[in-house]
C-alpha cells in the first residue's frame, strides 16, 4: 500500500502547494521507519467510541500476522465531557482549541510512535491545531482514506454516484467533495449527507430501531438530492461509528434505488496502515496490550452497545472497553 494515499486529506487546506511534496515525503519516511520496528506504541483517537472499531481491527491484525513482537495499543477518547461532543460546539475555533488540548494531553501521556485519528470530524479539525505544526510523531487522519476508496470504486463503475455520509462538521467542511472534484469526479456525481445525532444513537444502541429509522431517513434525503438516475450508488461511511451499521445503510439505499449499492468503510483501510505486505514477521507469539482511556464517563449502556459489536473482532478490545480507565487529567477542558 502506498502511504502517500493515506495522508490526511485536509492537510491540503493549510499547507502551500510548494511545501506539499516535502510534507508528504516526510510523513512517508516516518511511517516507513515505524512499520519496521519490532515494538510499537499506537494511539488511536476519536471524538467518541466509533474509532474503537479501528482499534479492534489493529489488535486482530497484530495478533494474526505477528508483524510486531510487541504492540502497545491505546484508544484515547477525545470527548471532553459526556454531552459535550464536537458537533455540539458553537464554533470551529472551539473545536480546534479543545482537540489541540486533547491530542497534546494524549501524546504527552503515552508518547506514541504514531497517532491514528479514527474520526472524520477530528481529521478535518486537526490541521488547524497548533499541535499539527509541531507534532513529534506522524499523525494520520482518515479523510483521504474514504476519498481514495470512493475514487477507486467510481473508476471501476463510471456513471455511479458517490454519497458521503458524515457528521455535520464533516459535511460542512466539504473536504471529501473537494478532493474528489480535484481528482476529476463531476460535482453532480457527489452527494454529501449529514446525519445529525446518528453517532450518539449508535453508541447507545447500535442495533436499535431508532438507529435503523434514522439511517432510513438520511438515505431518503440523500437519494432525493440525486440530480439524475444513477447506475450505481457508492456510499462512503465517513464517520467511524457508521461502520458498525453498514448493513442498515445498504438495506436502506437498496430499497430506495432498486439498483446496485456498494458500502465503503474507511475504518478497514486505516486499520491496515501499519501492516504493509513487505513487513517481515518477527514473532510467532506477539504480545499486544490494549487499553481504553477516556476523560469523559462512558456509560454502561455505551459499553454494552459498542462492546457487543467489538467482541467478534477483538475480545481484548471489548474487554478493555469494559474496564476502561477514567482519566480526568487526560487533557484540560473548560466549557466556558
């Protein structure tokens, strides 16, 4: 896999054209060195619990492949307080300020070799943080992974329409659409659909009727935006929570279009980032240590809902969520 395709797409918003090649090369080089290490510390973060799906997949791959002798895998929740989600914050400046404090606190506590931002909202926000200009380790966001997947699928099936399902912040930023257009995709073949409150509903009860009803509503809204009949729908789940409900999205879209529907989950591509095909195998009995840390209280309802979905992929990750570490000093936060 070419690491260049995995760079944080919204970095383009803040780095001048003349500097992009150097930035890409630097991150490529950092990642190439990191994946050759026998012992590695990986920090996965999200603005909630959706990114635990990436953490679970990384844990599963580490154990199955033996690509690392030892991996310390830490999922750090960037949510500052229960009920204080980033999409509820009043301004972009507030989101930037809070996430800058969060990622500084996480990096300072755990000194990771690499940070995976398993969150489209925070991947959009990250390039605007002060930490992004001085990060001592590679920090990789998930936005471009979704764009890559959509581009690949659209090239296979010309005439298809891409739907970007995401949070309000992700859709308002317009990064996915802009990057697709830069790659030659016509704007009338790209639909951006915000899904307010869906991530929270998934955390509370991922298999509940409320989630299915909400997805059906958002599918209706997205299909109604289509300018013309389409050969195929390519739906990208551009919020890490949505990957838990890919089947619901497929069913809802299939009922409304009657045509072919392909669901794309960027979480899967991110989880494979640290496992290139040419990585040697140093251990037949790798040691993988998984921790879940949060400044915000994670309710028993959320633990049950998400833990049930994690269990088939990674029992250690589900167990780490169940006994998560409440760390109120993970990073400073004031909602004033």
